[in-house]
C-alpha cells in the first residue's frame, strides 16, 4: 500500500480548494494543496494570492430572505473558514458581504499556513495521481493539462470549456393566460415532453427581434476572445449549435422563427391557430418551479435581458433566477459522474469541488469545497459520506448537480427555486422565502451541531 494513501491532495488554491483543505485538516487529515499561480497564470487572476476573487469583491447578500444570504448562514453554521475570513475582511456594502480582496486572501493564507496539517505547494499539477485521495478544485480556468486529465477520468463528453447559458425563470412568474402548455405535434416524445409555449404574432415577433439585435451585450474579456472569434468566423462547431440568440437573430428577420422559435406543430389550443413564432420553456427542476428558455443562450447585459425578454408574450413579469451568459468556464457534466457527496461514482477516491463541479458563484463554490473536504476526510477515515438535506440551499445545489438531466446540464447557482416545495403554501413571496430560509437553517443547525 502506498505511503500517500492517507495524504489528501487538493488541486487548486482557489475558493473551493482552500475551504476543502481547511475542513479536511481540521478533521485530522494531512493535506497538500497545490496552486499553480503565480508561476502559471489563468489569464483572469492577477497574481499569486490564494482564493483570489477574479471579479466582483461581493460575496452576495447577507439577508436571510435571499438565497445567497441563506447559503452564507448555512456555511457559518457549518464552520466555514472562508466566510469567517470574509467577515474579517469586510468592507461596508449595505446588506451584502463585500471584502477587501487582498485582506481576504491574506487572512486565508495565514490561517492555512498556520495549520500544522496543511502544506501549500506552488506547482501546477498535470496528472491526477491514483495512489492517494484527491480533491479537484482547479476552477473554471483549469490549466489545459489538468483539463485533459479530467477528460480522461470523466469521459470526453463530460467536460465543457465554455458556458452558453440560457436564462432560467420562476414558473410562478409566467402568465399562463397568454402562454400555453403543449408538445410539438401534441406528441409526448423524448425531445418534446411538456413545454410551456409563449406565442408571438408577426408584429410582436418583429418588434422583439429588433429589440434583441440592438440590445447591449457584455464585452468579452481577453482570455475569452477565442469565444468571440470562433463565433464570428462561424468555425467553432460547439458554438454553431449553441449560438447566442442575439447573434442568430442578427442573421435575418426570420432566423429565429425558422430556428429555436419555430412554431410548427404548436397550435395554440385556445385559438386553434399556429402562432407566427413560439418561445418554448422547458422544465428545469424536478419540482417544476423553474423553467429554462429553450435555445436562448445569450450574452446580453442582465438589465437588457430583463427588458427584452419581458417583451415575450406571457413573460411580461418574468422573474429571472439565472441570467443567460457566455464565458470561459470549465466544468464537468456532474449528473452521472458525481454523487451528491461530490465523490466520483467511478473513482471513489476522487472528489470535485467548486465551479468545476457545476456549481456557480463564489458562495456555492465555497460550499462545495466545504462538503468535499468533509467527505474526503470521511473517506480517508473509512466513515460514511455526508449528503446534505435538500431543504438546505447547499444540499439542493448538490442534489441538482448530481441528479438533473445530463442532456441539458448547465451550472446552477444558489436560488430558492431548487428547494423542495413548502408544506404550507403561501402567496406572499417574502413570507415564502422566509419559510424556506427557516427550514434550511433548522436543518443546518440539526446537522452541524452533531458534526
Ligand atoms: C472571469 C470570471 C469572473 C467571475 N466572476 C464572478 C463573480 O463576480 N461573482 C461570483 O459569484 N462568481 C464569479 N465567477 C465564478 C466563480 O464563482 C469564480 O470563478 C470562483 O473563483 C470559482 O471558485 P473555484 O474555487 O472553483 O475556482 P478558483 O477560485 O478559480 O480556484 C481554482 C484555482 O486552481 C488553480 N489551478 C488551475 N489549474 C491548476 C493546476 N493544474 N494545478 C494547480 N492549480 C491549478 C487556479 O490558479 C486557481 O487559483 C467568475 C468566474 C470567472 C471565470
């Protein structure tokens, strides 16, 4: 048996990797954490700091009626190192937890270096070892060599390099007096299932296409330029099948009506007529509280998505739980590859954490690091792995990534729509969110008091 069998390797000293290393070390495990920066850069990070925040310095809301606020509180209850350091590095930001990024990173680095169970090694890992347990936390900008290795262990079809994400909206915000439920040609075949259809007249469609093509887009960063050049040259087969809707709409007035918005076989049962064009909404979670805008991956500014997509008949009051986006993002197709404990199904000594496992956003990435660290230590100690209750935002996120439909899998961020429904229904959104929050935090307290 190898001498490394009990030594945990964490690949990536980002948000997830640092939290994972801490959690495992606190449980008596000897941890080596490998970070390739500053020797090798990602193009988005600026230096060699551990847990460098690549963009915003805000870790989201602190409010208990916001999903990110609840997730943060779950992490506090669970004893997250990174949330503790964020609080020490906090800067005034109203109801949000925002940090001085330099102070945040140095707090974390000091705590990790001061832990006798943790060794920080500044080196790029190019191969996934098979003689010791590993947590892969190399993030959305994983280096090419480790990405290749991940492809080898997960399968070529299970690693994505870019996100072209369509928005997700709350079912309760769809106007079903205008939109209607139907399958194409009224067949319940595998591809068409039951969709919600938003019907356009000719005038509505043309006004929509004009607004869409003239709306403001998010500028791409230098390290993402290959996305843009690939799209413009029309040579990247991935994007030809997954073009942003505004790019497709710019090709001709009818491009969408013959493409993702084709109305064939979608007779409106109330008029008996076929609309000029149709936007289809596909159920996105088991409970049916979230719907995905089919074929509407987009790179518009968030406020422009709200303005333009609320022109869609039936979506005038749409509430977006996730906006569409396009960016460089390495992530695995977690359903079928990972279980809800973030352990690989085929290779039980390998765990995934952070953005790489299909969780979106700083807080979700920290939560994934926390769970992977706990479970890697349990694995090494021969214990039963932990699965978080799906009433918790974190538990619901890990359930989502491990059990959603792999055919349409895309990363998910913290939101109330992924939680199981409440026993007592209430119409007030604020009250509903507070009830979700109480239920989640009760579960977290119950669980982590025993931990
Ligand atoms: C450009 C960009 C902007 C983003 N902005 C936001 C935002 O504003 N708000 C938000 O909530 N989320 C944002 N995200 C999403 C995500 O929450 C962050 O990227 C977050 O830092 C991910 O955490 P992580 O731990 O998974 O990865 P990271 O924090 O990126 O950590 C991964 C680490 O692994 C290292 N690494 C990579 N390959 C290797 C290797 N082979 N060997 C050793 N080390 C390696 C990297 O250098 C990095 O330090 C953004 C993502 C990107 C790409």
